C-alpha cells in the first residue's frame, strides 16, 4: 500500500472510544497525523483549529449527527474541498442517500477493515490533489461507484425483508405437518407425505437462518452466547432432525463422541452440525454411513463429520466455504453440489467462536473438521 505524503492530517469524529482508538492506531501506523473529536460540535471546532486534509465522520452521535456536522464543515473556509468519509454501522439506502446529500465524498460501513480504511483515505487525499479536468473523470467513476453501492444496499435490504417474511409461513408449514402426524387415524401414505413436508420445511428454515446469520456476520453482529453444550445430546438432536433425510437415501447415521461437552453457542453449534450433516447425507452413497465424532485435543474440542461420498479435491477445499459455490467438472466423482449457503454459514459460525473449519480426505469421501477452543 502506498505511503501517504508526510504528515497528512486526518480528523476522526466518533463518539465511540474503541472506534476512535482503532482509527487512530491504523492511521498513525501508516504515517498520518490524527486529530480526535468525541462530538459533532467538537469536530467542527477541531476542523477550524487544525484544518485537516481529510475527515472521518460517524453518522450517529449524541447532539449534532454526522450529516449536520458535514453540512457545517462544508460551509467553513476550506471545508468545501476537504474530503469527508462517513463511517456508520447502518447498512441501509436511506442512510447512504443522506450521506451523499450532506456532501460526503465516501461511505464506509462498520466494522471497517483497516486496509479498506487506509485505501479510502489515500484515494480521498489523492483526488483532492488532482487537476480539474482529471477530477471530472474521477467524479464520473465515483458516481458509478455510488450507484453500485446503493444497489448493493438495496439488495441486502430486500433480502432481509424476504427472509424475515419467509420465516413465519415456513414455520407454519412445519407446525401443520406436526399436527397431521399426531393424527393416529391418518393413513400411512398421508403420514409419509406429512413427514416429507416437515423435513423440507426444516431444511428451508435452516436455509433462512443461514441467510440471516450470514448477514449478521457481515455486519459484525454474529456474537455467540456461550454455554456448556452436551455434545452427545447435541449430536442425537441433529440426527433426529435429519433422520428422514438419511433413511430416504439409505444412509446410516453413526455417533462416536468421546468429548463430553464444549463451551459454545448451543443454537449456532447445532445448526452448524445440521448443515454439515445435511451436506454429508446429500453426497453419501446409498448403503454407506455418515459418522459424527468428537474428541478433546489439548485446549480445544474437534468435531468431525465424515462421509463416503465423492470427496473434495485438495485445491478446491477452501472455496467450498464461499457462498453459492458448487464444485464440478468432467469427473462426476468430484462433484459436490448444494445450495451454496450451508457451508458458508458453518465457516462464519465457527470463526465467530474463534475456531477453525477444514476438510480432510476420507478415502473415499470427505471429513469436515470443526475445531473449537474449549474454555469452561
């Protein structure tokens, strides 16, 4: 990354102490001089006093919010040409549009990666030094970037609305299927249909909750609520949820749990295990078994889900945890299909616990290994 010109000065206006400290450390390590302000009013005073080369401005602050501060700075001598980069935890189109109307030059959503923060500050300072003709071209690119950002926020907002609206009808399907199964007079073919409806409804609910938690993770809001989890009971609960799926494919579910418990979020860990089991059952050949084992390993617990399916090529093992990725090719034995969200959720949930997830060869098949720190 390019070094900034000597002692470029950046004003950071944010009421959150941790955010200010992170921005200050990041910028000072890269050679910038940093001026801090806790409130909008103080930010305006610091701008008048220090004439910074760039401003990082929070949106939500007590008293004067970031939009009002931006408008005031733009009215000050030198303020009309000073780059202002908004920082906010709000990921919605209205906030983005308000930032642009207030006169913001850029818009970053929290949590902000330090590399991205530095890149945006450098770009803002570089643009300030450009000549008028070149600035027109850059402004056109910026407008296109803003349009893309707005579309991304609209897509996220639409996805959130759709996912929330889907939860209730799918849960209702599951409840009605359970109601039918309690009717002892129901003919067996109808009972089998009710079981299939419930199985598919639960699969849809897993998908819906995966989407919700992936969104939370991207916004830095996926925080595990740790408790002591009985691993053997958790595995049997996951087996019960996927028993019909396994029996329909003539796949046996086996348990080899040696570790009694692990410190983790019970709901996130259960859904991680269910997603891994669903993936394993999907690829396990008829007549084979999927095995879940768990063992203590030093200060961690390792949970392993093994199947005898086509496996995952070594060079593709990192990519299967990306969203909407399906592996395929000329050799069908290498094909691992899926909805493309279950494994992405697993990676995010495990990493939120401070753990890791990897794939090993089962010869034949694949072993998904989840390693969680265990601090009772």
